[in-house]
């Protein structure tokens, strides 16, 4: 199965301080590798018009529902999820994480997840800015993320 993440409304490449956030410059977002915060897939600048990622994974149905695994699927207490990591990139190209958004598979309607197993596609669509125009972070739940079993596009 492939997981497609389609992000829109990115917050910009620099943010001033406020609401417990110190501010940052040259902000980018990418998908974090499993148990590897420094390994990022598809780094996009914060002022890009959109950001998309495609993750190859394995989805298996069992008595408890669908278990999704793969190189970008985290598995911690509380369930499986994908991290979207926000950070600044310095002049040498080094990424320093600032915050993360968590897309939890437990928040997906079980019927959508079962349909995704059959179609081979699970798509998440979300805005990457919060209500204050800053990078989206913490657990992102529907309706802030819309999950479907459709192919991207």
C-alpha cells in the first residue's frame, strides 16, 4: 500500500516569536524516518505552494483491524503514526527540528482503512498551517486531516 500525504497552505519560511514559540528562519518540513529524527523524506521549504509525500508501506488486516508498517511509520505507545517534522535548515544544509505533527492511524475510520488496503492507496489531505499561521503540530485529527482510500490527485 502507498500512503499519500497532500499538504497545502504552508506557513512560510520564517516565523517570528509568539505563543510559546521562539521563532525561526529557513523553515522546512519533511516526513521523519521510523525511529530516526534526522532522516527526512521529501524536505519542502515552508513557503512552497504545497507539499506531497508518497510512502511505501505494508498493511495487514488482523482481528484488531489494520496494522500499517513501513520505514516512515512510527510505532509507539498509543498506536502507529507518521511524523511531519518542522525545522530550520542552516547554511550548511543541516536540519534542526523545531516541532512535529503526528498523523495517527487510529484516527482513521476503520472502513476507510479497510478500503485503502483493497485499493492500495491511503491519502491524507491537510493544511500545514495552524489557526495562527504557524506550522501545524501535535496530533492532527479529523476534520483537520481528511483520510480517504483514493489515489492522489
